[in-house]
């Protein structure tokens, strides 16, 4: 992955985390990485493994490919703001991630059924 791609992904991760009102530690725990590693992903210093990208996409309620796109702030097909709760436990975060993944799958199937994909 190119360095500028890491910066775009990092910018998107930070944006999605902040509007979801999650902190870095809880986000890192939910996707299975250390807080330091996650902070480096947000800064664009380190390349994020694809498995962690998929988990982050589930947590933030978007498709993984969207993390690679500049201007994610203008996308409307994300489920980001649905769970703005404080003091979530790591297990709560995993449940949020599972639920958003179910909703994303449903919405994708609905778009396919309506011929929009």
C-alpha cells in the first residue's frame, strides 16, 4: 500500500472513530490490535492489515473499501452515528460491530434486490 493511501485510511479511521465518540483504546480492543498500533494506523505511519480494516469497517458501519476513499465525510451509506454511547465495554463494542455488520449485509442485499448494485 502506498504511503498516501495509509494517510487517507488513517484520516478516515480517525474521522469515523471521533463521530462515533469512541476512544482509541476501545476501538483498538474491538478490532483486535494494540492502542499504539491503532494510533499509528490513524496517523498513517503503519499499514493496517486487511483483517483489521474489515473489523474497523464493521465497527464503524461502512464497507471496507470506503476506508480507502478520500472524502468519506460526504458518504451517506454509513451507520456511524447509530451507537453514540459512552462507557462501552469491549464486549459491548463487539456486539455493536456484529449488529452493524448484520445491518450492512441487509442493506447490501436490499440494494442488490432493487438493482442498485
